[in-house]
């Protein structure tokens, strides 16, 4: 499990890093909301632990922007504020849980593990790369939180690339993923489907890269 901690208190950073490492989790640490917003856009974290009282943009605004952009990463809010209004606001903005400082590390670990289990159960058929999400069970795709319309061939092509991420998918394997529609799919046909899907992803930060002589890879474009 990979967790992003957004906390400007260095003592708390060190304590949480030690506790989470002992629990078998990886931790990335940032001290401000702005770089955290970019880090979370890549879809590499299973959970975010966010302090409300951050310098500059506070934790609530970070949460608000995440949810507005369609990012559904579980978020555990930390705060020294014990007012009911603050907790209600955080939950209304899309926080998944709330912990008031000071807290005991075993309680935080229990909440982290519960949130990750809940998220994995809810998203067992859902795969994500950046702003792109595909639900294998419902056969639906979203791009930045909006429905993405795909033909049958386009769906299988894009899903194959998502499941291969971050590796390069050989053109032959990509052809195999489309073979139930065609007895023999040509390289030219694959290039046409890739071009169509690439156009549908344009501007989303997710793109299909051509790796010359090998195949294709799904990449995240720099912000």
C-alpha cells in the first residue's frame, strides 16, 4: 500500500513514517497542498492523509479540488480543530474519515487499514491511470469524472493498455486482445484504433505513446 501524507509538522511526519513502515506500507510525504494535488493526479496512491492546517492552500481546499476533479482517492483528514462544524465541512467536501489531534498511532493505523479495505472492496473491478478510470464489471469508462464513450474494439484496446501500465504492450499482444472480432487483425487496423482512442484521450493528461518497433504504452503527460 502506498500512502501520501500531506503534513507540515516534521515530528508527526517522522512518527507516521515509522508507524506505517512497520505496518508494511510505503509513505510519501509532502508539506503543502499544491504539490500534493499534482502527486495525487497520477493515481499512484491508495490513500491520502491530509492535515487541514496546511500553509497556503489548506487541507479542505485540497480535498475540494480533488473531488471537483473526479479524484476518488480515500482521504483521512487530520486536524487540531475539534469543532463539529469543521468535521461536518470536511465530510461534506468528500473526506472519508476524520481524526483529531492528538491521536494514538494504533487508532490511525486502524482507520487507514479500514479505509483501504473499503476502497479495495468498492473498486475491485475498477482500474485507474491518472484521470482515466475503467470499470471492468460494468464496462464503463470515465475521463476526468465524465463518461468516455468507446466502441467495443476501442474498449478492449484501452483496457489492455491500462492493465499493462507502466509496461509497453507489444503490438502482437494488442492484436490478440482484439482477435475475437477479427480472425486476423492487421497492423494498419491497430494503428487506426490507437489513433481513435488517442484522440478521445486528448487533453486529459493520459496519452498513448508509440514505442517504435515494439508497441504502445499508456503514459501520463507532464502537467
